């Protein structure tokens, strides 16, 4: 029975994919899990795995062409059925057939007439499974696994990546590995060292730098968001003394909390606050507000090529330890550029935390189709007034950006009030 192979949706921002290369050609057999094509998305180059077995009967999108998400890009037929590129196998002679004279003429003619093939109904399309391929050089050989930024730095300093051991996921070479090699005296190959050194530039580099796919997508989406969504902003200062103590105490326990960060604490607090004020866990839908049944918090994450937003699912109901485990896996896959098919989709709210940098406060741009995003600044030590006395304290400024078409100032204020209460009395985050 024929099966449609469709263009999968790998992130909330993906609208179409481009076929870079077909690994199979019409007439080739295809087994479940085999790679049939390489596709360029707005985030990365991905490999398409076959979900069913059969024969590649038809290719509908040629190499170099693009197709929207959900479009049929190829068709698999039953592996026993002949395709347009396959010639039917010659029919085998019957082993022992009675002479035609012994059969009635009408029956003999009927047996000699080939049976008309019955039309088979089309099976509804099923999503494909995707994996990101390892990059390869012009000769088709596997290249050293390294991030784009690590490659750029190595090229600028003449460092041979093959001589470096990577510390990233799966042995991938990252920026710090190349910088360590440079500090340790990494040199260019002899042919490169023989070249006269180029004169150092008197000032910063000038020229045109092409944006990566991720940055192009971000530019397009954020431009649309600011033009089409009427933003408004509300800020609050949160006393973080108790949250700091809780985070340090849990991290000291090790085990499932060994990698606990403030981002994990914030994800859990945001999840509970959204459960209490569900109007911010929503999207604008024409003349209606679409309230989401799940609380899935996207965490804005910087990678070599730009910014991605992997999604922590069930942030309101999952225990803090599970959120730590989820977020750790997402971060590892983000740094390696190897996302699972649902890592970047399904978010209902976004958290952007710049607390690890000297950023006091900022306002973020809403990530459509979501209705709000929370921007978090650094925890800082300041004098605060408590019970009429000035004492040292730790405070953090948060700013929520809201879609004014469905969210008003009162709803934003209620959300910030709930978030502030949760972080200032954080035992609820682990109970």
C-alpha cells in the first residue's frame, strides 16, 4: 500500500524545508530507519529516516527545491509492487499445465488474460523521524566534529582540529578547546608557517558577514513580532535571599540536584505562576484567546550560530529534579546542534535569563505565537529596608513582555505577584 513521505515540522518557526540530497533513487528498496534524504531547515541540516519500508516509487521534490511542512515529498510503494522505474519480473512457467485441448476454450482464454491490478487505497501520511548528519568534506570523508565557532577560531590561528580532543557532547570540539590549544602553543602546519605573516589590522575587522540560518530566522520572526504584536512591559523586583539559600542547599546535596542552576528554579517558578494565572499561558487567535492545556516553558539558549529556544515540558507539574534532568538534556543537544524532533516545538511561554551576565534588567521580544515572555536580570547585592532597618539583601529584576491584544496590565501584575511570592518563599518549588 503506498505511503506518503512528508516534510516534517521540526520547530515552531519552521515553515518549509529544502531537499539538499536524496540518498535513495526511485526503484531503490527502503528499510525502516534508513536515511532517504538530507534536508535543510531553518535551524540545521537534518537527515530524514524512513518510517516505513518499501520501494521509493516517486520523488516529488527535486534536490535544491523547497517544500512546505506537511507537503508530500516522496512516495513509498509496497516493496513487492513494480514501480515506473522497475520492469516486472518475467512470469515463471507453470510447472505442469494440462494441454489446452483438455480445457474449455473460454476457461483457457480467461486464464491466459493477465489479471488487472486492484487499486490500493493511499495510507494517511505519517511523520518521519529525523536526525542531524555529521558534516562531510568535499571528498565525502567524515570531518572532525567541531562547532562552527571552533572551526572559525582554529582557521584564524592556523590550529589543526585533528590534533585537539573535544570536550563537548560526543567528543565535539568547542570554542574553549581551540582556545586552550592556542594557549598551549598550537601551531599551524609547516606549509602555513612558511608563509609570511600578514600585517596585523590597525582596527576592528570590516566587511559583510552572512547571517546563519538561525540568525536569519530570528531576524525575520522578531521583526514580524515587533511589527504585528502590540507589546507592553511590566517589571518587578524580587527578593532572592531565600531562593539563593534553597538553590545552594539543594546543589550541595548533589545527585539529581548536582547541576541545579537558577534557570531551573526559574522554570519551575514560572510554570507554577502560569498555572495560577493561565491567561499568560496563551496565544492570540483572531477574535479569541487560546488558552493552552499544558505549561511548556521555552528557555532562550545561545549557541554558536545564534539563539534557539528548547522547550521544558510540564513545567507546572514536573518535580524540580525532573526539570533539571530535562533542561540538562536540552542544553547538551543544543550545544551539539543535535535536537530531537520535538525539542524546539510546543512552547507556550518563554524565559530569557541573562542573570549570568552583568545585566540589571531588560525587555525581551515576544516569541510568537506565544502571548508573553519573561526577561530576567542578574541577582545583585543591594541595601534593602526591612522592618525599618537598612540591611544587605539580594534582589533580582524581572520584566514580562505581553501581547496587549489579549493581556492587560492587571493580568501581567497578577502573574508577577505570583512569581514573586513563589521565589521569595521557594519551598513550594520542591514540595
